[in-house]
């Protein structure tokens, strides 16, 4: 069964709107637009030429955006069978993977902050601030872990 056709204007409006939100959140503009284009494509994958044409950006801009998104673990590169063209695809379970990969980062930050609070002294304003920041990341880490367990349970219950 083929994918239903999409309204190019509606897709373009969504891509620009969501990309704008991602840019506000700190993502590079070209990467945000490429990500939004992939997210809004029916099969969650496009070639560099397709991305360049849809977004009206240079192949070099697509390449830089893909490099950024690949390093962030958000897209993967694959080959079309019998072709030399690369196809870029959103990672499966993208959001789950993105948030759970932050787990090790949060743990590293917790350790550094704990060590910093101890070395600066818990009675100093800086040490207390580091200890408070460490406690926040410890809380977020525990909550994120529980949230991911609940998400998996909910996904399993979905039809």
C-alpha cells in the first residue's frame, strides 16, 4: 500500500514552524529544518537531493545538518538498494533513544558536580550551589528513568 499524498504547502508550513521552535531550543537552523522535513515525510527518510530541493538549501547545508543530527543520534545513513545514493532516516524510537541516552550524561554531570561541591566546600556559597545543582540532576535522572519505564508500558498497551 502506498503512502497517501501530502499537501506540500502544509508540509512546508509545519517544517518551518517546528524548525523555528527547535531553533529557539538551541538547535542549528539547517539541522532543525532537515529534522522537521524528515519527521514530516511519510516514510521518515529522504535523500540529500530530496532534502535540498524541498528545503531550498544547498547540498553542503544538508551535509552539515546531517552530520549534526547523526552526531546527536537522531538520524542514520543508509543506501537505497542498487544505488549509490545515501538516504537519511530518522532513528526508530527517536525520542525514547534521545532521552535515555541522556542518562549517562546526567550521571557524569552528577559526579562532577558532587566532586566540585566537596572540593569547594559544602559551607561555601559556590559549594552549596553545586550541591543543589547536583541534587537537581540526580532528581531529573531518577524521574527520567521512571518516565521511560512508564512510556514503555504505555507503548506496549497501545494498539
